[in-house]
C-alpha cells in the first residue's frame, strides 16, 4: 500500500506542473496545434477481455496450452490529452488470473498510470475526421494478487497498443493489447516459487470510450501565416488610400459637371421661359457636338440634354423628336462616317432613355457625311435633335 501511495504522490506532482502550464501567459504548441485548457480533451472508458500469464525467466508461456488457462478482466480508464499527440491515462484493472489448470484462480487488481502517444496524429498530422488511430502507451503501477487470500503486491510495468475506431465525435471503440511485467515473487502465490525472475500477464480487451468537454483542437498560426496576414492588411490599406485619392478626383469631376450643368441652364433660361408660355410650340433644333472620331458624350452635351429632357417633357405626348447623327466629310470613308454618325445618334438616344425620356417620343438615324450642316468651319461632328 505504501508503494501505491508513493505512486499517487508522483502523479500529483506531475499534475501540478500541468496546472502551472495552463496558468502561463502563452500556451504550448505541437505541430501547429494550440494546447487546450486543462479541463478539455478528457476521455472516460470501460472495457473487458481475457488475459494469460507466463512466468519463465526470459518470457513466454510455459505449460499453458489449455484454454482453461485464460483468465478474465475488466478495465476503467480516465485519459487526458495535452495535445493531439501526447496524453496521460489512469487505468484500473480488476479480474482473475488463471495461471494453469492445476492452480486455482487468483483475484487481481492493477491500478497504473500510463503515458500515451498517438502515432496516427504524430506521423499523419492532426485530423478530426480520421476513423482509425494507433496509440502506444507505457506506464507503471502497483500489482495486487491473491487479494482475499495470502495477498502480495509490488510495482509492475505495462506497455501496449490501443487500436481506436472513431464512431462519432463523442464515442470511440478500442481494442487494446498489452503486456505487464512484474517480479516473479509478485505472481499468484501458487506459482511464485517457480516464476523465476519475471512474471508476465498478456491481455486483450474491447471497450467503449466517451470524450467530453472540448473534443477538438485549435490551430496555431505559423510565422509564415502571420506574415501573410500582415501583407494582406498592408495591401488593403494601400487599396483604401487609392480609393480616397480616386474619391477626391471624382469630387473634382462632379464639381466640373455641376458647373457645366449650371452654365447650360443659364444659357437655355430664355428657351425654357418660352417653352413654358407656349407648350405646344414647335421646338427648335438642338446641336450636340462630339470630339474627333468619337461617339462618346461630352459633359457639356450631357448638360444640354438635361435641358432637352425638360423640353421633351413639356411637349405634347404625340410629338416625336428626331435624333440625326452627322460626321465630317473630310475625314474617313463614306462607309465609316455612316457607322460613326449612327453611333453618335444612338448614344444620344440611349442617354435620353436612361434619363427617363419616353422612348415613344424619340427616333434616331445617322446620315454620315452626306449633309454639310456647318459649311463655314466644317464642324459636322454633331448630333441634331429636332
């Protein structure tokens, strides 16, 4: 019993170091995974199975060929994982050892602590959706035999393999294979005199494990990832600065557009007054000029069309306005000028439609360079609305 209490004290010291780690400013990392808090990643399980004993000097199973030599055992487990690879386990085994057909069964209890290593996460990387895990463990504890009759106890070491099959996020099925090494004198009393230096117990158990509290692991960012995030933030800041500059330019353009609109309104004030008086009067023509070899609407043309929009709105609904596109005769072939004049007329037509003008009051066409509207300076890069 003193040996068992000594084991408990050693484990308590180990647990104290774990608590100290949890209170530190920075949690540990293992292969890109951040360690969780102490109360996360716990497992509790139960299992049952068979065992067999051996007791020769170098290991083996002397004089135990009969199936009747097998014993049975049940196990209870409590496991804490510190990261996806390393964990610690407290396991208590209870059952019977059946050393041979000629020796009576012995009641047996073996509490022990193990360190557990998840090989699948170590070599294959952490994956929450993995179905199978191979885990190695090794540990020590106190071995009690002949519990009710002539008891004996002593330290024993254990090691083995846990085959874990993930059923769902909470439950695992485990097939555990292990061996226990103990001094021969600590084997069942009936065979201790012949057990030489070492006794062995081999077992196979099948059980169920429940995982509770936080079950997964948080990713820890590498320096490369942090550098990437910083670079992305810098790019966003640069884009924001460019957007502010573009906003300033846009404000300047809007101011120029407003000035052009105000000037157009002033220039056409007399026409608007006349139209207000004579709603059904015939509207005079409006000229909208374009740059050389271009069908793109100029700001001053758009300003004039704002006035034209109001003029059309005040005209009778039955009145149709004709949009006629022209091109210079001195530049381009007749075929090219015809297409250019049509593009200019269509651009005016579509802009007026966008501004809310009734399309039933508009029609458009292009006449190319066939008509010389302004013969003095030959500025036929124009659309006439009449």
